[in-house]
């Protein structure tokens, strides 16, 4: 998980973007402990917090420039097929092994059509220093978040709402639509958020700003996919390929294992494609009627994983509740559970 921020000024005023982008990027420092990068030029400022996954060297730091210095990118996510895309870009002089640079080179060659090549989870922004245009995009299913605010003076975007609010350029008013959405579904669906005038870029969409003209376009829609009837073998092969692609990493990987069908299937496939035992983590409870520990142990034993059990008590849950609520940015009914389980796993090393 990384974090991106940016602000584009339309008025070419004397507004100093330096303190604003620094406040924004500082607000999401928890998303990227490995490096911070900020770039400012005239009316545009970009910020990045990095959590190193692929090419953990400084060559992968952001904001990153294209080899000709025309394009600047900030990127959050992973491009799982970046090596395949890289093989189609033989004329680009790569300086790193990162998927970020592959994405940047793909945009330089294909423009917005580069999105058709990407298999991954991503939210990114690219500034064209020649055309003075800004391009932001989000992955097909909206796995990686991307929020924005726009008025006649500024376009502001970030991986988290808190960074946008930290500019002090946006009123902290509750969105009536967002609130109703949350009370109905325990989340707020795009393009709305819980904050008035702050929006989510919808999944499978991009937004482009050039000469103060804004274009938003849907480049992918699940409902428009041609229906097929794959065999069980084809489904298994696709699942295996998807798991294998997500295991490309220069840092250690693990898996949450509940003992249910989905996590058990993922662990089984991870074990099949990995050369060493998988690290698995299960949350267990004192109350046996709520604990899935026996099922997780069966799967862990079958696939010979290095299994870790994390026992949670009601007392621990209540202790962590204030931190979990403080860490939540976009409201979610399941966000607190994910935070507490992830925190407990982190504490295990």
C-alpha cells in the first residue's frame, strides 16, 4: 500500500503549493513508511508515500519521471503483468525493475489506451509537462482508492479523504447522499463520499484535465463483458494464474486463513506455486462456537504452511477500537475488523 496526493491550480495565482502538498502527503504517511517524494512545478504539485513491494531500491521512488522528463507519475498499487507489458516496450530505456516505470512507459507509448493492457490494482496520476495536462485513473474493480475535489481554483486528489481535508481548502461538511448511503449499506458508493463536494473516481474510470477542460470516462464495465461458460479446469487455471501473479514481490508474503472456502483455496494455490512454505495467519477466539481455528489448522497442516494463530479477546478489541476508528478514512462496516486483524498480524512480526 502506497499513497498518492496532488493539487493542480487553475488560477496561476501566488498560492504556494509547497506547504499544501506537504500537509497532504504528511496526512497519509502511514500508507508508505519507506520513502516520501514531492515534486512541484508552476501550477502542479505531486506527492507520494512509498511502501516498497517491487524493486525496493531507490530507483523505484516516486514521483518518477519518464526518460525524456516529459511525464511525471505517482502510483499506488501493483501491475501484476508488468513484465509482459515491459516486453512490448523494447524501445524504452528502463532504469529500474519497478512496475511504476513500466506503467509510465506504457502511458508514454499508448496514452489512455495503456489501461487496456493493465492487469492489476492501481490508482495513479500522470502529469504531461508539454501539454500541461493531468491524467488520473483507477483499476477496473476500484480496489485502490482515489478521491478528488474540484472547484474553479483547484483540482485536488489523494488516496485518502483526510489528505484532501488537510489542505484546508475544502469545507468539512457532511454529504447527505453519502450519509444515507452509509446508513443503508455500511459504505458509501462512488462517486459519492461522506464529505460534501469530495468524490470518488469510479472504478474502471479515468479523468483528464487539459486547458481547464475536464473529461471523465468509463474504460471498463463488468456488465459489458461477454458471457462465457468456462470449464472447471479453465476456472482453476485462471485462479492459479491470478494467485501466481500476485505473489511477485521483493518482500515476504503471507495469507489470512480462516478455514473457509475462499481463503483455503487461495492458500492451496499459493502453496502450489511457491517454492517455500507459505506464512498463514488465523484469528482465534476463546469462544469455540465463534472460532474457525479447527478448520484453518486442517488446511495449514495439509499444505504444510508456517501457521500462526492470533488470539483476540473482547478486551483487546475494545482497546484497539479508538485507533481503528481514527485510522478509518472512508467509512466501512468491515473496516474496523480488517484494521484490528491486520494490526494483530503486524504485531506478530
